[in-house]
């Protein structure tokens, strides 16, 4: 998980809330679980469902038919979307990947959350799934959470609590059906905890969730990564399923002070200073960060050089190759 430079992940403040709409193991809850230990001790069924996910072999997913969600992004779609087969995200170490799904319609939203913009993102995800489920009277809104691990700084636990409290505020019952988090998503390697699952895919036709990695994270991976590396807090909605368009921007970020110096540093320095979990990052982490820093160096003012006339970058699925191709920019 990338940390914005130079600050670490922003974590929402804990607040006591007087209303609970979260359903755990079929029972409406009076209060939010404080941490994953509390959740698993009170509701052992989540250990079982997490174990079932962990038993599924990891799938390597290619770009055809994929809607890839970067850190600090979300996307929503429906089972009959002819442009998307799988929606997914990976490279979550201390981050948590959140899936909101309507069991009747199959409408689904997926977000990769790191601590910034959580309340607004959760609210928008729930609203989007409700809109996409209109006309389906039967069904519940289900919540599935995967990621995080027992990291030394407890980033994952704080993030879990922030996400739970955000769902806690929603004006609709939300049924937590999967929580593969923290201790259950941790293994010991070389004497330190590591995440077991770094990413998931969702089959939008069936709703099946499975561990996944995505070698291609485009389009415009470096531009999208630049948002969170420079500290832009919003969680962006990147997809319009009614038009079949992937939409990037428009957004701006401030020029990154010292970007030339960052690019001169060793791989180890970049790893130690720009990750929330340097010991457990995937092998391509530093290469991805270098590419993003170079992009920021080349485009210090994206509002001027990237999003001319304040226009988003749109991509449409190519019917033959199945990959996203640019439209009109």
C-alpha cells in the first residue's frame, strides 16, 4: 500500500454513533465492533467464510474484460454490463478492498480504501448500488471486506474501524457477509507478519469473489497513482456502466516538492519512505512508484497539461481485444 508523500495514511476519527444498521451474522448490531478480534470472537462464522476465501487459489487476471480499481478509487456496475466481466483491485497491504453488492439485482461496487475519503466513498457506493438495483424489490445490501494484516503500526485495524463506522452511518441495513481481514489475512514469513491475500476479483455475473493479481493495472496507471501519492483525498468513481465508459479525472494535484530528489534515491529509500508496509510490498512496488514520480515530474500541473479544457479522459472497451481504448482525447 502506498502512503502519500510525505504524510502517512489519514485515518478517520472514531466517533460514538447512536444508530446501527450493520447486520452481523444475521443480527442487527447495537454497536460497531472495535476491531477484527472483537468481530471474530463474537461471530466465529466470519472465520469460516474467510477460510473458504483463503482456500481458493489465486488467479492471475489479464486485461480483457477487466475493470481495475486503483487505490483511492471505486467503480460500480451490473451483471448485464457487456463491457466488464471482472472488477478487481490488488496491491493492498495495509489497505482494505471493499465490495458492496445487492443480492437481488447483482449490482456491485468495489473500492480500494486507504483511510482517505472513507465516509463520502461509502455513502456514494451504497447510493450507487441502490440506484443500480432499482426495479428489484427483493434483495439485501451485502458488504464484503478483504485485506489488511497484523501490521506493526495497526494501520489495518484503524482502517477497519473507520470503514465499519462509515457503513454504520448509512440509512439502510447492510449485511456483512465476508470479512477476511487482519489476523485471518496474515501469515508469518521470516519472523514478521505478511498479508496472505493482496487482491481480489469479483465475477460480476455471479458475484463470486476470489483472490487475484492483475499484472496490468491500466489504463493510465501512473496518472491515477499520482492522485494518492500527492495526497488528493477523494475516492474517485471511475466508471459509468450505463455508457460503458471508464472515466479518469479531471483532477489536479500540487507539484510535488523535491520530486527530482525522490527520483535520485535508492530503491530501498523509496520503499522505506513511500510505503506503509515496506517489508511486505510486492516486487513491482518501487518500479511503479518510480514511474509515478516520473509522471508527476513531467506533469506538475495536470489541470493544464493532462486534462485540457477540464475534460475527463474516457476509455471504451474494444470489442475485439477486450481492453480499454481512449475515446476523444
